[in-house]
């Protein structure tokens, strides 16, 4: 890890604070809970943590509805706790990044409350996207855009005199009014937020909906509102991925040119610190070549690689995505990132359908040049949990009338201790019910099992950190081999082979190597013959 550009090959662990660990028995995780887990996190072999939002929020979208970006919600603790977390993280030699949500505020934010009290055309309304409706009485929304969470992207307000009035834009929930980035007050407020946390020692930011801040003309309808809905659905199975990719290229509020100006000005702020701060873009866009534009030398440092994350368990698809990623990012000199899942997606174990594949996917990305992101619980091999509909909280579930189950299944509180209530997550009732059979995934059980998923991740991450053949950005060289196998080498004698097929394969390879790590003990190497069972993977050291 190079200290100035530490993020280029870092392993960054995503914490969803609400579900990490609860210190006060209210059933929701908190900052003190994160602090109590830091030794565990440091033992994994990671370089940094990223925390999803814990700011003041009515919590209608898991805290991505921010009412005050420069304070901590009491459910999570206090500003002092956040300062303590930063100090304690640094003490363990880890970096810490927070989440910034520039596309929208919560409707509870003072600015939005002031906008509701103010007249159409006022300076207060100009910080958001307030428009008159269409139709004789303004009863129709200003355009036909849909919200990412389902339903229309517009809500009509009541004016001060009680009459139905203007409409405001919300690409997500009604409680998340979009900010108007053409208004300089918006830009300066976010600069203040960046500096506020940077001055407290935060090392960087993950930028929520980084592709959404600039919008096309509001007065123009989108020609294919149904396509828009299909492109935006969270349920990956609901739309064919090829169709989704095509549809994503034509969204009037995503990936517009105006966003780049914002990141160029943020970069100046990042670089004004010593050492410089970093930013990672959450930009869900296509084609992938567009992603490289967010990480040009004067913009952000990283962008999540959703193209790879959404690839199927298919060797051609995965290889194409890897090759394209490295080529496109290489052109702008940016480091790649590799992500298997996050708090918005299905967990990788569930997505790929079994444990061996999930381990092999980790062996693959932990051996690729660039940075990796790990979503809390991934290191335990957690699957998504089944939830009764009554327990669901994600606005996606409600706004699609249950057609899309939403993202709660991947947000279930972590199991820490097999024999304790709530698996040691909390002494109270967890905010989402944990499945009955999660003892086996608990940290304490996995700690004591040398063959556990956790100990596999620990080995993988610690080797990645200490062995010069892994991590870093040295190139990969593909080796021609049997169909269904991904085989590449990296300098310092590392050979990576992943069997992305349902057939066990016997491969003749060069002699002299030894197994550094394998997804399963049934991967065998004898002289120049490698037995690679279905879905398994291996690192060989020559
Ligand atoms: O646009 C998309 C296609 O469905 C999304 O993947 C989009 O990039 C994503 O919804 C943005 O997610 C982020 O912002 C949301 C929040 O609910 C998510 O948890 C967060 O990761 C709104 O702030």
C-alpha cells in the first residue's frame, strides 16, 4: 500500500452501521458497535473501512435520506462517537471513508422545510427542483420520469394557503427531494460538508448516486418511460441484463455532462489536504467506458465496478468484463475496483448459488490489479435472509407494491455469537429478524473452524497484503486453457485459475508451483497436473 495513493490497491470493508453491531440494546447498530468491532476488522487483513450514512435522518431510506450531513443521528450515537471512531480506526493503521449523498436531502432537512413554507419562484425553492404541473390545473407532473424506487419521480405539494401547488422532483423516495446542482448554494454546502469531515480526519468519501446530480431539460418527456422503469429496477432478475445495459444509456437524469464539473471542483478540495483525500463514485451507468470519465486525473479516484459485479457466473462474460475494465481505466491512469456485492444487491453467495463459487469469486478479485470492496458479512459467507413481508422496511418494497421485494434481505444484522440472543448483535430485538439457522455463520463459530469461510477470507486478504504477487497494479497475462477456465498470471510467479464451469477439470500446467490458497481442499496439485473441481479456484505460487 503506497501511503499517498493508498486506495489504489486497498481492500475496503463496507460497514452498514445499522446492521453491524448494536452497543445499547435498541436493536439497531451504532457507532460504538463499530468501534467494538474494529479489532475484528483489523484481523481480516483489510486496509480501510467505509461507513454507509449515520447522519441525522428520519431513516426512510436507511439513512440515505440525510437531514443534516454534518451531524450524527442519535440512533447511531454522537459526533463525539464519530470522532472517536476516526481516531480508533487510525490507531489500528486503517483508513476510514464516509458516505456523502449529494443527489438529494431528506425532506426533513431545514432547506426543504423552508422551501415548503416559501412561495413558488423563491430562493428557498430554487435549491430543489420545484416546477408547476402540466394540465389546466397543474394536476399532471412536469414530466413522465419514474423514480428509481418505483412510481412517479414527482410529488405535488400543498401551498401555504392549503391549495394544491407545485411539484418537486425525487429520483428516489418522496422523502428524498433532489437538489438543484445549478444553484451555487448547493455546491457550497457540500464543500462545507466535505471539509467538515476531512478536518476531523476522514480519509475520503464514497459518493452516492455520483451519476445523478445533473439533469436534462425537465420540460421534455422521456420517450420510453416503461424502458426507464425496467432499466432502474433493483431486482436484477426483472430485466434481461443486456436490455438493462442498453436502456441505461438513455436516462435523462443519469450520467449527464454537468456532473463532471462537480467532481473537478471536489478534487481541488481533496488535493488541498496533506495527504490528499480520496473519492469513490457510485455510478450505475453504461457503457462502461463512461465510467472512466469519472476517474480522469482531475476528478475522482475510483468508481465501483458494477459491470463486473453484475456479470453472470460465466467465464467469457467475466473475462470480457475484466479485460474491458483494465483497458478502459488504464487509458485514464485510474486503478480498477472489484466488487461482489453491497447493501443494494443480492449477497454474492446467494447470487452465485453456492459457497465454493463465492470463495472462487473472492480468489479471482483478490488477485486482480486494483482495489477491492468487501460488504460486511461477505467474509462470513452470509447468504441473503428470507424475510416476511411484514418485516420489510425498504421503500423499494412499498413503492413497487411488493413487486420488487427490495434490499432488506442483504441488510440483516450480522451474527457475532452463535449461542446469544440475536446472535450477539444486540441485547434487544434486531430491526430486521435474523434467520433461524445462522449459528453456523456467526463470527465466534467461524473463528474456531480452520476451514470456515471467515478463515478463508482472512488467509486470502492477509496473503494479498503481504505477498508482492498480489495487490498492487502489476498487469495480468491471460493463459490459453480449457473452455470455462479463467487462467491468468501476474509477476512474482502468481498463477490464478478459476473453474467457472460445472465440470471437474484436470489441467496440465508447468511444474514447480505450489498451492498458495484454494477454494476447497479437493483442489489438488501433483507435479504438473492440477485437479480443479467444478466452480473451484486456486492461487499457485511458482
Ligand atoms: O440507478 C440505479 C439502478 O437501479 C441504482 O443502482 C442507483 O445507482 C442506486 O439506487 C443508488 O443507490 C444509492 O442511493 C440510493 C440508496 O437507496 C442506496 O442505498 C444507495 O446505495 C438513494 O440514496
